[in-house]
């Protein structure tokens, strides 16, 4: 493995490539990346890096977003089959129908969505900025796609708006069950429950903290508590344990890992640096329309 890592380092310098990785990738991938973060951080950093090529260790919507925001750069992915099923769980005909039904509606799409869905939306959000952006929008009616669980969470936090919820979901987060958290609490009564808003509402109800992957890491790191029940994908444990070697982190299920994120291996990263052949390509017109929703997110999220 050392030889692979050494070769990755040589090639990315030689070919002017920057490696971005999401917290759900394997620890080994996070260790070799130049930047690691949640979806919001990664989309922002993708607009700031100087390298001509971005190698994105994440699922398709992440590579697509980086390409949409940087049409002149080359964006490559280690595994072109690493896709997020939830990104496809919204329907453009339904968006049309909602736009016809509600005069004053903003279509808000979670960044976990295809370029086609983004192109038909008014603004993108991530779990780190969804509440802030929905509050900042002038519209009273919000059609929130694709994730129903994040949509319900936003509706709860922004009760002054009418949030129309879609029925998309993440199979990883919905596999985390309240009864298992309650059982874990019996064993570790001191542990705080930290949950991603893609979890179901009954899980969020008993969480001590709800936030994005970065939010969860920051909360646990700053907390004076020493043990935590982590209700999100297990990849975050790499950063949590690195930053907090004396704290304990527990998971509650065997399905708390994203099989698509785990398709990314160091061997595939190396192969991609050698071949540069999994290039993200999007039609120009589609990319321009999707870009509007992403740029609006970056603008609204940076407002103080
Ligand atoms: P974050 O935006 O919190 O990184 O989450 C991304 C994701 O895919 C959650 O399942
Ligand atoms: Fe998609 Fe869920 Fe994997 Fe996140 S954890 S990339 S939402 S399948």
C-alpha cells in the first residue's frame, strides 16, 4: 500500500491534480486527500483550488457539482459507478406540477441530487445550510426535494413556511433505528446522541445534536462529554477518532455504511491518476442551469 500512496503523491503533483474526499470515504482515502469535508465545504473548496484537475473521492452528485461550478476544469472520479440512490428520487414532472399549483414557490433541492434535478430547481442546499437558506428565501411555499427526512427536519425548524415534502430517503440513514439507539443508551447512559438530519424523525427527536457530518465532528470535538452514539455513516469515525483519541464513539447498526462511498479505493485513485478516463461530462445548457442553483446556494450560505 505504501508504494501506491507514494505513486499517488507523485502523479498528482506531476499532473496538477487536487484530491477532494468526503468524510464517508474510507479512512485511507481521507488520509491521502488534499481536502476532506462535508458536501458544503467540498463544493466551496472546489471553486477555490488552483489545480486544473479535481479528482473527487465521493459519489456522482459530488463530482457533478464540482464540474458544474468549474466548467473549465477537468473533474475525474475514481469509480464512475459510485452513485447516491437518493440523488435520483425526485421527478421533474412533479416539479412542474408543483410550480403550476403554487404561485409563490421555491424549489429547493438538496445537493444530493442529479444535475437534471438541480437544473429544474431554484436553489441548492446541503445539510449544513438548509435551514439558513430556506429562512432567507422570500418565498412562503417551499418544495423540498429529494430527501423527505431532511425536508421534515427543515419544516420543523422553519415553521413559518409551508414546506412541501417529497418522499426520497437515504437507505443508510433510515437503517438507523430509534429502538437500537435506546438499547445503546441503556449500555452507555452518558453517551450523547449525534444525528445527521437524513435520519428519520423519531431518531432526530431523541438526538442531543442534529447536523451535517462536519457539524457532528465539530460538536463532538468541542463537547466536554466523552462518549457519543453516532447516527450517520461510519466514515466520520476516522476524523472523529483522530481529533478525539480519548473519546468513545459508538454506532447502532450493521448497515451504517454507504456502499457507494466505499467503492472508492486507493488502487482506483491511482488508476484514475494514471489514465484520467472517468471524466465528468455534462451538456453545457444543463450545466449552466444547474450552476444557477449551486451559485445561489453559495451566495445565500455565506450571508451573515
Ligand atoms: P453532508 O452534507 O453532511 O456531508 O452529508 C452528505 C451525505 O451524503 C449525507 O448522506
Ligand atoms: Fe447517498 Fe446516503 Fe450514501 Fe449519503 S450516505 S451518499 S445520502 S446513499
